[in-house]
C-alpha cells in the first residue's frame, strides 16, 4: 500500500481515547482501503514534545486530520482529495 494511503495514529499505550480512535478507524479502513500505523509518542521524545497534549492525533503524512476523537468527515475528505 502506498504511503499516501496510510494514516498514522499518535498514541499512548495507556490512553483509552487512543484505543477508541483506533477502533473507530477500523470500519473506515475496511471501506476506504488504507493502512494505519500506530506510533507510541512516549517512545519518541520529539513526538511527545510536539503532540503530548493532543494525543491521540490522526495524521495523513504531516497533516493533522483530527485529535482526541475520530473526525470521519475529515478522513473521507482526505481520501476524496487524494483519489
């Protein structure tokens, strides 16, 4: 799968909002055909410094699609835009 069809979730192992966002992505992932990479911000000090208060964050490349809760419309708009 190409990099443009991959979303990244900046997450924390102990974060229930993170687990909820990842679970909410699953039906969209099946429907729209993209991969999800989960990155634990606590393992990367530079990411933790940038995103700490916003986690979970859903990124398309370097672009934030949403944080805290899944914005399904933003995900759909992203994939419509890239085709």
